[in-house]
C-alpha cells in the first residue's frame, strides 16, 4: 500500500489542506479501479465504507492477491469537510464561489481532440493509450488558480486513466441507487446487482459536468466526434464510471458499511482487480430507468412536511407522497398533499420536515423520459 498526501493550493496565508490517496497493487497493472468517497463532504456513508474496504485491500495486497491497481480516496473533499456554518456541515457547495463540488469539471474530450487525431490508428488498445497519455499531459499542464481547481485537478490526475470509477455519495433519505451514463451500464450492471440497487438512473449526458461523467463522457464524446468527422479509428469506452448513492446521510452505520464494502470487494474480484473466486451475481433488483424520467417533486406551498410514503415505496400516478401542512391558516389548518406525477420507485426524499414554497420533496424513478436539458439538481 502506498499512502500519498497531495497538497492543495493554499488559499490564504498559513492555510494549506491536503488530499490523501491510497494505492494498492502495481500502478501499471490492469484493470485500474478508482474509488472515492464524500466528494460532497457532508455525505459520510462512503467514508465509512472506505474505512472497511481499506482494511480488506491491505490484507489482499499482503497476501499477493492484487491483480490490478486500486486507488482509494476515503475523503475526497478536505475543503468541504472544513466548512461549517451554525454548527452545520456545508460540504456540497464551496462557500467562496458557491460552486457545487461535484460540478464544473473540465471537458476532457475537447482538451485532447486536436492532438489526438494524428495519433489514432486501427489498434483500439493503442488509441485508448493515446487518449490517456494526452489527458495526463493536459492535466500536468493545468495550472489551477484556486484551491477548488487544485482539488479537481488532483482528483482527475488520480482517476483519469482508470478503467472503472466509483464515486461514493448518498442522498438525504434514500434507498441504494446508482447514476451512470448509458455507455457505462454493461460493465456496471454486476455492481448494481451486488449492491442491491433499488434504482439505476441512466443518461447519455446529464449536464453540469459532474466528476464521474467528466471521466466516462470523454470516451463516448470522442467516439461521437470521430464518427461525425468521418474517421473510422476504433475507440472503445475506456472508462465506466458511476455515482453510487449509499442510501441517506444518516445511514452511517457499520452494518450498512460492512455489507457495502463486501459488495465492492466482490465487484473487484469480479472485474479481475483482486484474485479470488468470482462471486455469484444475485438478481438485479430493478430495471434501469432514464434519468430524464426521474420526477423531482416540489411543494407549491410552505409548511410542515409529513411524509406518507417511504423511500423505496413503489408508487402509482396520484399516490400521496407527503402532506405539507400550514397550522396557521385561518379557520382550520391547510393541508396540501404532494402526489406522484409518474409511476415508479420513490428513491429519495428530503430530510427537512419544513418546506418553503417551491421546495423539493422527493424523487421518483419513472420509466419514461419526459425531461430535457440539465438533469441533475443543484
């Protein structure tokens, strides 16, 4: 195991944070699997999963079972971990810029497109290697101007050449679910089975430049550019990435974390990164649905939120999800019921039990796409 400290750009006199990564196995070996946790720094279940996974990886390496290269970043956002306001963690947005820590990653396809074209051949493996080398060179040349940019650069330098990228997050209150790009689904399907995902939401491009899609999107975007340019050089999908939502923010429990770490261990064996008997894959608990078919429920009125549906419930159109109650209304309390607008699984709901007008209440994984434009929330 190699533990590495990556210093971030210092934003102020006497202040410097660092990102910590752990490397297991030969850095030149394949497959390379990159796993990070808590990029949204208040989302802590992944950090506990990383704790349990790290011990297993150390033992596997000591026993000579590492066949690939695994990079583990247990706390991917030291900036957000340090942000608190009124005793509450503020780990989703950087306070200085207001930017989401999981948005605004660079367009890596655009970054390498011009220098890549003369290097392409009829050999798919050589083309993949060319993309990775050019991406590494571009990241080496990137001079970050802020602490946040330096964090993004370090994360991408660690992950840009990975075959598989697992970005561990969670929602407010939720069941296990995954977000991924359509091109990534075949290699990630076993992971959804092993984790017992109750929703899988797929998109070609969800918008906003999240970390995982920065890495996987580079490949299908380059393939699309080649096709549009009439170039027939083969370019496989060199990276499959996913955002794994490990239930809700309060689900920081050893019971969950050990089970999830075991699922990741089984996946690492399944893909050949760690030697062992290939695990039997359980049935897929759900069918993938389009992210464009996910309904975000909002309340048009303010009030106390009393949920009538639990995360994981399968709902029909019109089923009640929550009552939003105004106990100060004249006469008698006003009760507005938020109802499902699509049929599907209520895979996440908001933890706050008071809502202002227009606030988000929950999310339902519908089977039919109906949204366009950016598909991710703030």
